[in-house]
């Protein structure tokens, strides 16, 4: 009986830890109706995910290239830009 209780306790802990809402995020801006990815920001989960999406990302230098190294149609000047996060995993 004790082994069954330990098993279900471990299962509950595993289930709770796997309920994290996580996503890969990137800084983005829209120029002329097209969205451009400026920088990959990595993975964020739960409260950090909500926070970065709400607060955006501060660009500190003028950007002339996308995250892929392609030229932007116009520079992105220092300031706050949107953060977009992908699907949950």
C-alpha cells in the first residue's frame, strides 16, 4: 500500500511540473505591413512568458538586419519592440 501511495505521489509531482506553459520567443517589428524577426530571445515559461510578452524588448542599438542577417527595409531605432512567442510545447 505504501508503494502505491509513493507511486501516485511521484506521478502527481511529475504531472504538475509538466504543466508549464512554455514558448520560444523573439523580438519583432512591423515595417510596411510585414513582420520582421529582429532577435531570438530563447524559451520562456509561465510568469516569465507572460511578463516578456507584456513588456516587450528594448532594442539598445540601431538595427539594420533581421535575426537571419537579411537587410531590413528601414532601420529599427533604439526603443521598445514587441515580443512574439510561439506555440506551447
